[in-house]
C-alpha cells in the first residue's frame, strides 16, 4: 500500500502556496463534495477519535481549526490542523496565504501569518468556525509540545530550529542583542555572528533538549499526552 497518493516536488518555498495546491488537487480528486478535507502538519497527529470529533462538531461548524492563542495571541485558523468539507472549501475559496490581514498580538506587535486570508474570508462571510485551543495540563513551553482540545498533538518546530516568537519575552535585552547580531553579521562571517551574538542561542538549546526528551516519551508511551 502506498503511504500517500501525491507528493509535490515543485520548487515552491511558501508554505501557504503548497497547502493551497494540495487542497486544489484533493478537491479535484474528490468523489463527493461532502468528503472531508483535512490539513495536518508533519509534526502533528490525532490523540483522540477524529470521526467522533467530526460527528460532534461539524454539524454546527463548517470548519474547525487550531487557533494558536498560545502563540502570543494569534487569532487566525492555523493549518497545523484544520478540517472542513470540500464543498465549503470551494464555496469560501479557501486560501492559506497571509494576505493583507493583520492583527495586534499580546506583545503589541502587528502580525501577518499563514491563515490570515482564511480568517478574513470567515469573518467576511460571518462563518462561526470551531476553534481548537491549547488544553495542556502542564506547560513545558508556551507554544511547543501542544495538546489542542484533547484531540491533536502538535510538537511544533519539528522540521526547523526551535526558536519561537514567544521565547523572545524571556530573553533579557532581546531587542538590543538582536540589533548587535544584525550589525555584526554584516562585518564578520555569518556563522560566527550567529554563534557569538544571536540572542536565542541558549533558548534554542533548551528547546532542543526538551524536544528530544518528549520525542522519546512519545516513542515509549502511547498515552504520552496525558503527561503534557
């Protein structure tokens, strides 16, 4: 049995555009517009029954998605997990690009991110969508290692260096140190500037160690999420 039916190997960098292409292909291949369309990050997976969730939630909401309020108050639907029907995706002309939609996060920063256009479309059409919010019992990190609505586990930064926006608040003199890094990377080799001046180096090492620890727990304990 194939592990998947389609893989995009086009030289496309933007995450949102890749998602849109995959959604278009899935929509085209669907036998029925009542079929479900689900987006799921490579470092996310269900920890509870998706079928039961669909039957309970999707009767009243045409779309359900993780809302990462834990990520400095991001309000948009996020594609690390989203489920809807082909019919609704076509009707709303689903689009994961950030677009021109912005919001002010908990740090007072103006933010545009993947899912911004979806948020705008849902608001414009007065669509009440189901929001899966973080439901961890413990908090090993504000954003990483997240359990959402006791349905989805999202490891976070599973394929990149784990330096997260929320980590910046914990770093003393972050803005000044970031400015130093930006200055020195122009006059010395980038790798040296990053090693000596990048303000998140220590935080990244801490996150990497915790990530490895939790990954090992996932491998050894089927009910790992109960400890999160």
